[in-house]
C-alpha cells in the first residue's frame, strides 16, 4: 500500500483565457492533515474540485488513493469525503434522515447505513444534541458539523474540507478544531481556510498557492526558514539623545541585527522597533536586553524574541510569488504601451 493518499503532477486548469491552476505538483501522505492556503482566486477550490472528480483538468495528472482521477472519477468519489465551502444542506430534513439519505447515495451497504450514520453523528457530537432536529433550525456551527458528518460517511480515505470554519464564532471554531484533530491518523485531510491560526494549530504541513502557481509546501518551521529566516525581536525604547540611531548602534556593536520596521512614538515617547537578522546566529533575547540596557542614550521598556506566525509567513510567501509573477507581466505591459 502506497504511503501517499494524494499525488498531483503538473495539474493545470483553464477557464477560457484564464489559467486558474498552472502546472502545480504536490503529494499528501496517508493520515496527514494538510492546510491548503492561498488568497481569494488563487485556485484552491478549483484544485479541490478536480481532486474530487467534480471538475476535469485541462492537463496534468492526479491520483487519489492510487486511483487516477481523470480515468476513474467515480472510483475517486468513493474514496473522498468532500465538504464544499457553501455546505449546501436541505433545510427541511432532519439530521439523521439527511445523513441516512446521503449514506445510501454514497453506496454504504444497506445493513450498515444506520450504524454508519450513528458513528459519524457520534464523532461530530450530533447524536445527543441534533439527531432529530430539522437542519434549518440548527446554528451555523452545527450545520458545519452536519457537513463534516456527511463527508465522513462511508469511511473515505481522504477528507477534503473547503472553509469548514467560515462564519463561526470562536467557541464553534474550537469545536470544529477538536473534531478535525480527532481525524488525524485515521483519514488524510486537506483543509482550506482563511483563518490561519486554525490551520497553524490543526495541520501537520501546509501547501500555499497563489495565482494558480504552487508557492511553497512544508511544515511551519520549514517555511519560516525559507521565507522569514533568522531571528526576530520586538523592542520598545526611547532615546535620551535625539542624535542616537538604533540601526547605527547595532551595526557598530556587531549584533548582526537591522531595524526592519519602526512605529511612531506613543504618548510616553516610546517607539517600537522590529529587529531582524538574516541568519540564525544572532544574539539571544537576554543578550540583546542586557546590551540595550547598557546604552546610555536610551531607556528600554520591553524586549522579546518574536516567532513569525503562519500569517506572516503566508504574507511573505505570497508577496514573493506576486513579485516574481506579476512584475514581469506589468513590465511587459508597460513596454507595449510605450
């Protein structure tokens, strides 16, 4: 049995002159939870629909559970549970009624329909709270749980969820996060979301696409090393000598740090500086704080090391890809107009 649940090779999809997905390649290991990230219009939903056999690719290949999607889309659908972004549900049906209906559509054997429905409702915390309720009376959070329960019917190898936490309040998001965490190791999960802290908490690895191109793939630490390497500090201080310059002082002291960002002074005259080093051999937080407090020209209020968030890594990755793909096009367009 292959270690890979999903393999994608040079996948491309055109909509007329628009290239929604442009030659992307990636793989997902069995039992892995992977975040699928990108700005609006990046090609995420298109890629997921192709993987589910709901849309054909213009070119390239994809395999799900070893099955070629283009050659056997029906076989792929038996291996995938898909929860689309809008999570369409019949509002006039009861939860258990709807899930039994969906189980039969998914070809769950007749004797197993009831037990399979009971199983997914238990996993999604619907068994005691929503079994007999009409879907239209449920909160947004419980409707999302019904959508996830639907995706789990038939015990598919791969679960694909497009924005499962959209529109939820913080308590509901926590519940969906715990539900997704419980799938780890039992299913391969691809999770698309704009709520990056949730992706950071839930996923083993992330795949980032932008404007149809694959930008990066890896763990948070791997992506940090690629897009935001080195060490980062945030310090709050004010100078007693108006002529003093933090960048110059750092350079003279050989600290290997430069000022990346500077805020305006607050009401007490303190300025927040973002410091960074392009390598990992910069000073520790204690070393930097000790050096700062020994400088006669400044008063230090705070100093701490900053770990880049997935959001800051995502912004750096998409910014780089935008510069690499957009600027040449803009340059060519400008040249054509001259």
